[in-house]
């Protein structure tokens, strides 16, 4: 992963949270804000409850990222297969971006509802009638497993890292980037739900997602067409990373092998 990846993930996730997540998860936020949060309590107390809910979502997303990163690691055992995974990721990200623009039904197509399942409804009702801090966190965990096309799109990016660690990081960043919008939804619902605001954010998000998809396609192309070159590049990056760790142990100075603790 590099700075370009993180820039697009943060930007796309934040803008998409206004354009897509308000419609997807906004109802749950408004519902628990109305039934579980005592409006007479202090702003800090209410904020902690909102934060617990959102951290629950981020936890679920991070676990999904680890799983998808592991699956990507299993499949990306050579530069060529890694390139194919990047190309698939790029294509699906472009589809996701076009879906955000309303040109395709891709995101809606891959969303499979579990909210109508009996076990989900029972657990949801139980959590909605409990006001403990743990219930907010658990509600966030539950919300995180609701199938969402946008979540799946970023999970595909997690898979393309071919690493459980970086896959988890990608999905954690995605989840954290959506917190500001859902955190503030209770107090600025009218602003965020205005058609103009949502349309603008949706277009910005779509642009970032499509751009990142094209960028990922380009990386995949290089892996497939120039596998040896990309393999050497990855080895050099890994070597530089290891040297950086050694230098950190030596107080930022370059030391001879075996001289640092």
C-alpha cells in the first residue's frame, strides 16, 4: 500500500458516506438515536454512545478486511496472479463508481439483505431496547454485517493487498472515514439528506472510486505484462522497508549488519 491508495480510500469513503451510507445506514442511526439515547444527558455522554456504535462497525469491517486480505494472499502467489487480482479489483471499482452515478445497478445487485432474517430481527430488537454502552457497540457490530455493495467494493481492495494485515488496515480506514458523517447525522440530518448535497458528494465519490479503479487496473497491467520488473520492484520496496526498521533501531543512523540490537 502507498500514499496514493490511502488518499483515494479516505476520500472515496468519506464522500460515499454522505452519498451512499446516509441512505443505507441512516435509518438505523436515526432509530437508535431516538430510542436508545437520552436527550437529557450531556453531549459528551451522547457522543460516547455514538462513538461506541461506530467503533462496532469499524471492528466488523476490519475483521472482513483481514479475511479478504487472507483470501487475496492465498490467490496472489505470483506476480501474474497478483496482477489479475488487481485487474479484477479495478474493473469492479469502476463498476462501483458508475453505480454511484446511477449508471449501473452494481452496488444494489451485490447487496443481499439479511435484515429480514429472524435471528437478525430478534437480536436487533434486543439491542434497541437496551441502553448500555456495550449494546451500542454490539449494534455497530451487527450493522457491519449487513451486506452493502460499497463495503464489498472496499473489501475487494483489501483482497488486492494480498495481506491480512493490510487488508484489515484498508477496511479500518474505510470504516473510520465513514464515522464523521454517521456521527453527525443526528444533528445535521436535514442538511445531509438534501438532494443537492447528496448528489454532489455522490459524484465526487464516484470520481474517486473510478479513478482509483483505473489506477488499480494500471497496476494490474504492469504485473501481468512486466511480472519480473514488478517482482524486483516489490523486493526492493521490502528491502528498503527492512533497512528502515534497522535504521530506526540505530537512532536513524545507518549501521553495519549485525551491529544493531
